C-alpha cells in the first residue's frame, strides 16, 4: 500500500490497495453488463461524501461507497448523508466491501426483472469483474485477469 498526504489539508489517504482493487473489479463488472459507471475521485473541489462509484443499470441509478475488503464498512457522517439523499431521491445506495455484495445490490435493484434474469445479470457482473480493460491497440481491447483470479 502507498500512503500520501492530501495536497490542501494534510489528511492521509490510501492511493493504492485493497479498495482500489475492489473499485477496478466493480467498474469492470458494471461495464460487463452494459451499464454506465463512473469512479468518483475526491479532491479539494469535490463534494464531500459522494459515493465512490456511480452507475446506471437498466435505468436504475446505483451508488456504491466502497470500503476495504475484510474490514467493517463504516461510512463517515458525510457519506451516510449522501447515501441517504440518494435513497430519498429513489436511487439505490449502499456501502459494500466485496464484489459479491455489489452483485447482490445490483440484482435486488432490478425490480422489473424476473428472478432468472436477475440471476443471469449477477452472473455476468461477477464474470466481468474478474478481468479489467488494460490497453487498447486500434479497435482491440485486451482484458487482463486481476489479482486473485
């Protein structure tokens, strides 16, 4: 893990590590099911507490706050406020610390789908989360397995 200091206020942050790997896997999973997904990068001009990943799946807005795997997910007060605001507006918002939790959230958000369709969506998400796009050459994209696969 690499640690550093925030440029403006001196707060410590984890630049690379388990949460970063989880983020890559979940983004890959979203893209594998044809969803729009965006990784929010905090900074001095960013709104505090916004969840780490924002996505739209089949017309449903999903926001995920990521916490390092094998640690108890405890969002900050600002993160809880933002998650609550998203839920109040009709979106799906949750704190997760594994790809399996993210897949479960996505499956259960798809209220309009039959159970077999939800299961297939979850299977595709988990399969896509095992690799991530690494490099492009022309029109071809190479997918490389992530650590632990």
